[in-house]
C-alpha cells in the first residue's frame, strides 16, 4: 500500500490528476461542483492541473482510476 501511495503522490506532484476526489450528480446539488451534472455523471474535484474531468456514466470514473 505504501508503494501505491508513493506512486499516486508522484503522479500528483507531476500534475497528473488521479481522480482521488470527486462528486456525483445530486438533485438538489449540495456542492458547487455538482451544479450542471446530469444523472449518472461524476466530476473530478481533485484540482490537480486544473482538471475538469466529467465521467458519464459513472463507470468512466472507475475506469479512469483503474488506468493509473
């Protein structure tokens, strides 16, 4: 686990977004980042490198994490 954590930290330090923080669609929105999302969508809120990733459907969110 330590090795994986170090790997993800190194990616973040290089400006690579790891999709480690996000919000899902909710009506009504609770967080500003949820505004404008449609059912089944998730938005990255990690902020690394100005990330604006929106996954549609949620499966894209998990696939993006698994690709790292």
